[in-house]
């Protein structure tokens, strides 16, 4: 939990890995996810690195897995995630895994090819059988001699040639038969007529049985055609046109006996092929079962193996070519775990020499590591969206756990709405381990689910502020008896019947004894919901509350900057930055908070008519004047205000010039020579061109200057002054604008209350108008409309609006007082969980 307030200490370290055990050590480190590896070969292309062959082997296996997965999808199988993620295979097991996967892919490819060829052959045989059946009807023999001649029919089922004509033809009639796609029939028929007019007779009929189109895989109803023609040249034209239209042409026997014999042979072939195809389907199902079982594990193993080799490609070889050296960013508290992982990796690989880790000094800013859990992750993501914290900078997330839901609740204060939000978040928290909730693909739902604890606190705080405002779906609740007594006012006043008839609104005078018996125990008195000046009262209350909370929030942000100054050993900033900032903020706006509380305490209902205006006093404070029409709050107020304004103005030049002048005075002449870390003993360089005690990727200039760049010690006064001037202007003007920005708490709170009241008045109230059974029936749809509008407008839209305004107040008004957010996250090397997609 300590790392939540400030990022953990991270160091730069070197890993010394024996070539024989490097793979096992990196695998062990990937399982634990402790280190972020740095690329020591940035100028070497990916095709020239040491383990490029192993990476290509993994990619080839991934291609094989892609083929297997496509076959599974084609068969309607669903590949699930790996139930128990395996560890990365040993280097010597990679060849066996590759051989098994390729063998299974070859077997599947062969079986799938056989099935496709069998299906195609069976489809052709069935089409041929249908062609012969339909052709038999077209070319049936004429009736015997002596039988009565039947009239000429126009049906396509009748014989093509008239028997009398058939007897007198000297030329031989030939046939072309086949099937064609139904979309091409019209064009095919027109082209035949134009190319061979008068020398052919074509007949078309739909196939009784729909079949699959091998080109698209769709099931269509093919069209059978039978063309009779005279002459060999016409036959060649017909065949060429059929080829152009991708027709399936089949041989058509001339005699009826031959056609019968062919159809009998087709029947037997179809039966045999159906049996063979069924057995092939069963064998293919067995192969696919093997793929379903083995593929998830293989894919995870290959992904891990590829990740390991990619990391090894980032390492450098020592001069002996027997040891790999890696540079990593490592949390200091995890160094012992890293050494243990290296020890286990060396043991698993069977190496007699253990690998080890060694810290090295560096001048680079380390990455930021802030450990979170499921509760704090949502709040940390809000901060990281503004900017990742600089290394070991104060983290605003733990304070946002309280301040963010509270500021949201100020704008969203309603017991009913907060309770609905709280119950919704509580449902997500209770069932957070449900796979249906965790693995939902909807992006909006994932956003809500990841912020479930944030929504839970926002709902709880909204219930609290709803009790403060005494609002539940815009209606006041009487938890305690009202402190105002109407009976006492009636007994001590001249309210006659005539007075009551002419005055629909009555005034309760708190100066009358017994009318006001003291403040309400908790929140706002419910009698204010009946008052005509209810809105005026809430305006005054919420506006002052917003100013007070805003100034406290900003002051807390300035105070957090002290921890940064102390931690980074910049104690001069305590006097030259923190003190002027606090003086400027408290002398002006802290004094405004004092005036608000002083007026609340000093003046009562008895002298409320002569109470001075705080706003006029605050304006006169900057003008160094007084207003005779606005009485002072206390004796010597003008002098105190003059001193405070002078202090605030005097703090500006200190804030502007203090830090630049201090740094200029501390500026020393440039140092020459080597000022790097002192080595504890003489040792040989581990890498070519590397000096002891320095990073392996350090440049020659870095080594000669002790790890610092040539401009690291050079302080440019103009640049420092410009930076400080921008900070001073931003802070001074920001105090004014940010204080006004917190008035959005007042505006959003009133808007939410008024929308809730309008929704109740215009929707729900209409359901209570009818007192008979009609009113009860109407109340059902009215309540449904009220519930839908409440969720859609007041919970979703208003909730999102309040969330965005609370986000802005934290990013701009709070965090810019102490938070830089110029860091980058530590991204440790860890094996990602396979999702099975």
C-alpha cells in the first residue's frame, strides 16, 4: 500500500545469462512479470539478430495454427481458451511441438482435400444423373406404328423432334447436355440463338434437387440444358460457348439402352461414394477433436516461446560469446525474486553455472511503478489519463479515492438517485467474478465494470450529500421534527381569517420566541421545501459551500507539494515556492473563507437586515477602500485587508525570482574529468567498448562525463526564469479562475435538483391526480415513464455530466498545484493471458 502514495524505487540492472540457460531464465522471469527489458541492439535490424531463426520457426508454427483454426471454424467448431495455461516449452521440445503440429496439419489438409474431392465427385455424379433423367424425357422414343397420332403439344416435356420428321432426316442429330448457373441462363440462350440460329434446338429445365455451388458454397437450384444440333461445326461452337459460361457438360449417350445402363452405373457409384464420404467425415471429426484438444495449449506455448526469443534478441553478447547480457528496469524490492527466478531457470536448464543480476548506476529517469488492486485501479486510471506520475512523485490517486466521489456527490446529491447508483455498483461488485460480466465484449459495459468501485463510492457519497440537502427524488424527508413552529407564529401574530384569505404565503419570523427552536440536527430543515424562497436559500448556501470546499481543495493540493520538495531534496522550494504560494492563496481566498464563517457566526436573525455584504468587502479589499453603506464585519477590518493584499502582492516577486536567483547563485564552474561511480575493484569489460560501472548502451560522451550528458550541469538562467515566470503567472491567475471554477459545484447541484423536481412535477405528479380507479390504472404507465426518464436523464446523463466536471476539477484545479505527470509506466515483461480469439 505504501507504493500507492509514491511510486516504488526502480533501479537499472544487468542480467548475466549463460547461453545454455538464457531461454529458461527469461521464461521464468516472464511467468513472474518483474522486469522491463531494454533493447541493447537498437541499430541492428530484426533480420540480423541472433535468434531470428527461432523467431521465424515460431511464426511458421503460428501460420500452421491459423490454418488449423480456420479449419475448425469451417467445421463449425469453437476453440475455447486454454483451461490451464502451460509454461513455455523447453528449447529442445520446440522441434517436437513443431513436428506434431505440422503432422496434424498435413493430416487435416489431406483429409479435408479428400472430403472436398469426394463431395465434388458426388455432386458431379448427381448432376449427371439428373441430366440423364431429364434428357430421357426430352428424347423419348415415338409411339409404335398404327397408334393414333397425338396432337402437337407446347410442353417442354414432349419430344424435341416430330416422329414424321425424324423418319425423313438424313443427317445425324447430336446432343450437348449439362447444367448451368440459373443467373447465366438468359445470356447463354441468347448467345446460342445468335451464333447458331436455325441449327439447334435447346431445352432448359430446373434441377429437382438443389445443390451446392463449389465457387461460393451456396446452395442453388441448377438449370439442366439439352441442346440438339446438326453439323460438327455447330457442335464446336456450342461447346466453346458452354465453356465460356462455365457450364458443366456431360456426355450424353445416343441410344436409350446406353442411357439406362449409364444411369444404373451412376446409382451404384453414388451409393459407394456416399459410404466412403461418410467414413471420411467421421475420420475428419476425429482429427478435428485432436485439434480442439491440442491447439489452445500449443498456441499459448508458441506465443510464450516467441516472446522469449524476442527478448533474447534484445540482449548483447559478451566478448567470450558465451554469455548474454541484458539490461532491465527492476523494482528494488523484487531483486531477490529476480535472483530466485534466475536460479530456478539455471536449474531447469541443467546448467552448472548460475545466472545472476547486478545493479548499475544510471542518470536516466526510471519508469514509474505504482502497484494497484481491483479497488484502487479505477482511481489510478483517472490520474494516469491526465499523465503518468513522474518517478517517485506524489501520487494523487489515494486522495482522489475520497475527494473524487465527494465532489461528484456535491453535484449529484440525492438519496434516491445515489441509492440506485450504489445498488447498481454493488451488484457488479458482488458478481465481479462472473464470466458473463467480466468477459462481455461491449466496450461501454467494460468501462462501467472496471470502474465499479468508483461508482460504488460515488453512489454512497451521493446518499450522504442527499441527506445533507434533504432530497430524495426531489422530495424532502422528515427524519427529525422541523425546528420551525407554525403554531407558535400563529399564536403570536395577528393572522385573522381575512388576513389568511388575502395572503396565500405566510412569513415565519425567527425573531418571535418559539418560532425557531435551533438548527436542524442533520442537513437542511424539510420546511424549506415548502418555502417560496427555497431556491434563494439554496443558492446562498451552495454557492458559499462551493467556494469554501474549492479553496480547501486547492490549499490541500499546494500542501502536497511539500512532500515532493522534501523527497527530492529541494528544500529551497519550501521557502521560495511553497511559502509564497500559501501566502498568496490564504491571504486572499483563505480570508474570503474566514469572512464567510465569521458572518455565519456573528450575525443572527435579529440583526440579519444590517449584515454587510461579503462580496462588496472583498471588492473593496483589492481597491484599498471602504464603503460607508456596507458596515465592517469587525473593528480594524480595512487595515487587516490592506496588510493581506500587500502580503499577497509581495509573495509574487518572491515566487517569480526566488528559485532562479537561488539556482544562479549555486551555479558552479563546469567540472572536468571523470566523475562516474567509483569502481570497487579492477575488472575486465564485459562487453566490447564498455567500461566498468557504466550502462552497456551508454555513449562514449556519457562514459567520459560520468553518465551525464554535456548539458546536464549547465544551468541556463533565461530558460529557468522563463519556466518560473510561466509557473508564477499560471498559479496567480489560476487561483482566481480556479476559485470561480469551483462554482460549478453550485451550478450542477442546483441543475440536478431542478431537473429532478421538474420530472416529478410533470410526470409522477400526474399519476396522483386521479383519486378513483382510473388514477390507479394511469399510475402504472406514469411510473414506468418516470422510472425510464429518471435512469436515462438523471442517472446517466446527469451522472456523466457530474463525473466529467469532477474530473476537470481534479485534473486542472487540484493536480496542477503539485503534480507534473511527465513520467512513463514500467511495462514488465510478462506473458499475456490468452483469450482464445
